[in-house]
């Protein structure tokens, strides 16, 4: 099994992806990047959407209900052709990682909001902290090993990442985020780039145009997650 090192934004540790993402046969030889944004929608999301539109780039938004005043932007994301995934309703580790029932109850609450906003539900997920997170040990030993199996049994697909701009650390400025993204993208042919459009991510908005321009210059094609997207799974540590 091929694996490679990548940085995880929680500052906990460096982790492995389980396997190298494999492109479909028709995409062999291409460079593809999946832009993903967690923790929104928030006051930063509208600016992110405008930057993506200007760059003619589609992305995937893993949404929460942390900022209900901006929930209507989920409808906007969908109408503009972006993919909507679930990052949980509450994003509260101490609640969602208590047990399996708590996690799926939270997911269903977010599904209701997605249906209200878009007329459809989502079958794609991203775990808060990623499937590799160890914070969940504080609330339930082995919960990630359990959830990664159960979500797939219920017909969901979950996505981690193999590059980040580092904006999980909201103390970093735009220039640091740009350099971090370039370093982590590296020479990979297929990239899933973790970013955030939640509250406190104003520097992400400032950095995003240059990150997108860099990706274009490197020959990457922007894509949103769909049924053809290769698997991006971290090594599960709990």
C-alpha cells in the first residue's frame, strides 16, 4: 500500500492517508484539485463564493449550523454548482463523539436543513477533525473506528484531505496560508485541499485568489466532489 505524509490542521500530529488516491482511467495524466471548505456558511462564505465564481472554480462545502444567520448561503452554494457535504450540525466534539447515536442524530439535524435549503439531502461527510482525529478519545474510545465503518454501511462516503492551507490555525496571515498551501500541494497529481470558510477565516478569503491562481499555473483542473472522486481516507487513530 502506498502512503505519504501530510500535515493535519489540528496540530495534533502528522498522519497517513490510508492509500494513494487513484484517478479514473479517463483522468489519467491529468492534475486535479478538489477545493474543500469546512465550518461554514458564515460571514466569510459570500466572499469565497465570489472568488470561486471569478476563477470559474467549483468546490465542495462541508457545512454546519454553527452560524444560523448564514444558513441561506447553502442554497446559494448549491445553485452555483458547488457540492454540499455535511460537517455535522453542531461541530461540538464533546457531543457528536459521545457515541454512534449522538453522531447520527446530529447528522440528521443537518440533513433537515440541507433539504429545506436545496430540496435534497447529501451522502457525503467530513468528520470534524478528520477521521484521524484523536480528540474523540476524550469522549469515547474507538468511536472513529466505529463511525468510519457505520457511515459507509449507511450509504455515506467520507472525505479527508491530503493538503491544507493551514487555516485551522486562525492566527496565520494570508501570506502564511498561501505558502502552506503551495508546500502541501507539492507535486501531487490529485489533491484534496482543506480550507475553512467559518468565522475567523478572513485571512483565507484574502489568500484564496492567489492560491487559485497558483493551482491554475501548475496545471490543475478544479473539481467538486462527485461519484467519480477517488477516496481520501486518513489512518484512523481512535
